[in-house]
C-alpha cells in the first residue's frame, strides 16, 4: 500500500508530528507492507502560486501543468494521485491551516480544471482510496464544528483530498491548549487508531480476496 503523509507543522517536535508518527505506526501495525512517504512542507522549497490559472485549463488532462517548474510540486501531485492513502496534518492558526499548508493547497490547483459549471476534479474517485485530515488546535472540536471555527480548514483539506481521488475522508480533530506529558500517550493512541482505521478496509479486502 502506498501512503503519502503531508505535514504542515511549523516545528519538528510538536504534537502534529507525534500524531503523524503514531498514525504511521498504526498503518504498519496492520501487517501489510507499507510504502510511506512523509512530505514535510517546512523542508520543501516550494514556490507561491501566482494565480495564472494555466494549470486549470482543461487540455492539461490528466493533470494540469503549473507554470512554476523550480520545485517538485508536480511530482508530489502525481504521488498523491497514485497513492492508496493520503493524510494531511496541520495545526490550526488563527482559525485556519498554517501558511505552509495553505501554500501547498494553493499549488494543488492542477488537480482540478474550470468548466462553465464551475471547478471539477481531474482525478476520478478511486474505489477504496481513503484520505485523512489531522487537525490540532486550542478550541473544543465539537464547538469548532458548531460555530464553524475550523470549517474553512476542513473544507479546503477535504476538497483537495477529494480532488486527489479519495472516496472517503476521515477527520481527527484534537484540542491541545497546552501539551502536558501525561496527555501525550493518550493523543498518540488516537493517532495510532486513525492509522489502523485507514489500513483495515484494505486489509479486510485482501483477506476476502484470499
């Protein structure tokens, strides 16, 4: 199974990275061979989208062509398109994703194209392909959904995962106002369970086929 994990974390030792590590452990615990690629956006030299809209022209199928060629964004989009699982993780800052993740999402525009009826995804949904969103913030997750505090972040991330061909998207939203040692293991457990949930459908399918 090919898995791509995209981290929009600003620091290498924060709770987002711990959740990603636990999620990867959960995926591998299923017993099936895993090819996991961890994309750390803070380590990528990624250009800013110039909003030229060239990548959204329909004749760029099956993947739009970005006018920027100085980074590896095109290769990352191909990897996301062909992966079996795609995970996006980010802290929420000022009610939305980090600037790193926002830049990445803007550069994901080649996954879509414009029509007279609006924007459409280039990649058809793959049956069984799953995506996951990991959000870490200082507001209560339930209240966030009620008042819409993280609505924009959820919508943006889900849109890109759908455009990458994900049939289903799981969301793990965690409130961490202050990280305390005794809470880290509990949080890691939720990340591990997310990894298992992403791996199980594929594992059950394989067993059924056997």
